[in-house]
C-alpha cells in the first residue's frame, strides 16, 4: 500500500516471534537521555530483529528502539541508504 511517498508495511506477522512480545512497551521508549541498554538487550538474539528494523525504517518510526537500534542509529542507516541510492542513480546516468 502506498500513501503519498511513504510506504506502509502491512505484514506484521513477524511480531508474533519477537523477543519483546509481552514486554512492557515503555522499555522501548525511554525518556530522553535514559539508557537504551535494557531494550537493546531484549533485541539481542531476536530472530525477527532485522524484520523489526526494516519495519521501523520503512514506516519512518522516529521514536523508540526498533530492531535493537535507537532513533539516532536508524537516522544514520537512512542517511547511508539515501547516499547509496544517490550514488547508484549518478552511476546509472553516466552509464
């Protein structure tokens, strides 16, 4: 499904296998400046960690720990991917 330029992932069946299932959601949305260590520990070794991270990236989740990564870490990934897309587009133009 597309809404404007934002892609919304509808398949969330992966969530049924997540380590965080049944854990207090507040753990994954710590107060500004608070430690994210406990939330990231829940994510460590989770079989759907990559799915969770991709869900957050695809849906523009700006807050919380998703796939074991903080907001800042996800911003870095988005930036890296955008730069890679730009480089690929520039390379395609010259080919």
